[in-house]
C-alpha cells in the first residue's frame, strides 16, 4: 500500500491521503485518470477506478485521521 495503512504514508515520496480535503482528492484522481496530471504509477492505478468510485474514495480518505491543518492567528 503506497500511501500507507489507513492512508497515512510512511514514505516521504508518497503523500498521506488520510484527512486530505475531499474536493482535492476528487480533482487529483480525475486528473490522473484523464491524463492532465501524469505519474506512471498513479496514472496506471487511477484509470482502474470507476468514475462513480472516485467520490467514494475521496470521501473515505478525507474522513480518516491523518493530516493536521493549522490556522494562522
């Protein structure tokens, strides 16, 4: 699992998906699928994901604990 168990990456080369913004995940997956964003491994994997599953995957990973965001005060 490239992005780590439960979407938390242990390799700095692969981003953590857990806790990422849902709309960002949808956009990135669609970009890999349509070729506007290219990475040999991700592009090959993304084309295997059915369009109706893109939103489900994004919602799943966005709901997991992982990334922490900070706000400026």
